[in-house]
């Protein structure tokens, strides 16, 4: 019947597929979180449609509807923020 694709089979069985190209990999953030290290990220804010560089102290990782979020203390804004990992660019260790 032409329903050989994985997406078609998943739809038929009621399983939601994940677009792996859109799922951010939280490995850098997890390492910084466990080691209690600061992380330097490039972040594209959705509200203002602009990119900024942030130094953050990771607090926790959460996942909601196939998206990962990093809750972290933002040293630029001097407050707790939630960063969508699919909006972060280069992630490198920050200064301690």
C-alpha cells in the first residue's frame, strides 16, 4: 500500500517520531553541570531575534516535548534564566 517509510509506520502505530536534526545534544551542558563549571554560550534569543554571548553557571537540564532546556545563572543578566539548547551556538568552558 506504499506505507514503507518510518514516518508512515510511526503515524500508523501512534508513535511520535523525533527529528534528530532539531534535537540539541546536551552533553556539554551536562558535563559543566556535573563539574560545577561555568559555560560560555552563544545564545539566539527568540523574543528579540538577536544573538548574544553569555557566561552561565548551569543549575539543571530539563526536557519538554523533545526540546532540552538549560536552567542557569546568567552572569551577564545577573539572574536565573532558562536557555533552549536548540538556540545555543558555540559552547565552551567559561572562566571560573
